[in-house]
């Protein structure tokens, strides 16, 4: 049996004849600080059985309260003709009683097994009075270099801004992202609703222009914020209006982008995603009339705000 108790002790051994006593265990101390019955119960708990006459053990504990509120005790224990005196020191009466009971319980089996004089076993003790601290299981070892599995996400958003189409652009996007935190790679498609532009000569000639594009974006996340950069490429489709022989054309467009994204959980598994994005057009197609009159050319720089929802796919 091993125990760790908050007490300090010193030992003086004196060989002498054991004094007979009707009660083998005696406790004396301040009022409310233990008694014979409490000591006998603690010894029985430590041994797993009450201390019987066959143990040939007698002990007396004298307790004093110190000025600092701690307690000291002189434990005199006789084991098969060997008398030992031990000084105990603990922060309270309970710890002191546990310490004394441990010493007596460890001595009792030795006396019962042999009548040869044996030294009193010394329990494992601390060297200073310290509060008892409950031990906890050690944490699992850290695995350096390990990363959580990648996350698969779906984002759907609506956006408003300026840029590829005439006037205020309204549109939407859908994207699938793979996240190895803090890094995210997103693939998606976006569209801008057709908007009309006309030449300022009151003829009514103009075009309806809209955009469909694919995009790839990389992001770095930190908490609820993310910084993103990417490219988008697609085709601007324009259809002539207000002219005799209206035609349609589909011309290539692509742009580089940078964005700041904010994400906030709404409910379990669903996040609100708000993104402010700027685009720089790297290819700007021109829509003109047959005589070369310019109908529309996308802006060199665009800005838009996207608000949507994000959900995990696995």
C-alpha cells in the first residue's frame, strides 16, 4: 500500500518494553480534533480490517495546534517490543489523522507476521506541509506536424456592385471550397444579370450586356476573417437593341480579384458569409455599332458586395 500525505516527520527509536493498555489506540488533542474511535476507524480502513489483539501493536497520538493554524502530533507506537516515537506535521486534523493511521496500519501486518523486533515502516511523505492536490491523468501527447482533415464547403451568395455589366450589377455565385486551415481553395461560377446601355444620342440604340464566368480563389483564414485573392474568366454576352439588324456577340473577359471575407455562425452547420471584393479587368471587350460607335466597355476597376450562406458538405 502506498500513499502520499501532506506531512513532515522525524523519528526517534527507543527499545523498551511495551506498556500494556486496555485500548491499543489512544488519541488526545484539542476539542473537535479527532478521538480514539476516529483513529481506530481510519486504521481499519487503511488495513482493510480492524486492529485486533493479535496484531501486537499499541499506539498513542498527542496532538497540538500551532500558532500558524497547522497541527503537530507525537506518535508513540509499540510493535512487538519495539517502541518508536514519530513527529507528524499537517495542515489540518484530518490530514494528521490519516498520517497517523497510515503509520499504524503499516506497522500492524509486520507485527502479526513475526514476533521478531522490526523497525517501524516509514511512509512516503512530503518534506513540507502542503495542501493535498488531486492528481489528474496526464494530457495525451502532442503529435507535432499533424493537421486536421480537410473540410469541404458550399457557398451560395448574391452580389451587387459595378464592373462587368452596365450600371449597378446584380448577380450571384455558387462555389465549392476545400479548406486545409488556415488555407482555403475555392472553385465556383458566377453570373451578372443583363443590364441595358444606350448611346446618348436619343436614337435608342444600345445593348443588353451580361456576364457568365468561372473563378478560382485562394484564401487565408484567421478566426472569423479571411483575406482572398483569385482570378475570374468568362464571357460577356451583348445583344443589340434599338437598331435595324440587331445582333448578339459573346466576347472573352477576365480579371484578377482581391477580397476580405467575414464569416459568422447562424445555427449549427450554417454560416453567414459577407465579402467585399475588388476586381481589376485584365481583358476588356468592346461592343460597338457597325460604324464603330462604342456601346459598352467594362470598367477597368470594379467593386462589389456579396452576402450569402456557407454550409459544410462533410
